C-alpha cells in the first residue's frame, strides 16, 4: 500500500479542516463538522484557560481523530474544491 503524506494546520486563522482535506484529495465525511467544532473549542481554550502543553496534547488527539476520519475523494476534480 502506498504511503500518503498529509498535513493539517489547527490554528484559529487556518481554513476549515474539511477544506484542508479537500485540497489534499480527501474528505472528512460525516465527521468533518464535529472535528471542526472541536478545533474551534481547542483554539478558544488556548486563548482563555489552557496552557501550551495542554493545547498541544489536545491537538495531538484531534489530529489522530482527523487522520482516522480521512477518506479519499471520489475523483481528482473534487480535490480542487
């Protein structure tokens, strides 16, 4: 099986996770909206109550969920959304 490298940015000014996935030829499917809300909540925690270490831990857990939810887009044209 071919290994594919993907990358996501989780900061508050970054595009949505679904948009980032689409540009790389993937979709988050039915989990996309939930994962985006979690990303927004983590960023709010970073502004108000959590330490950098706590934020890093949350992002690692979120990244694991994002990569588990990834599914390839049906065709290459959809990747250019």
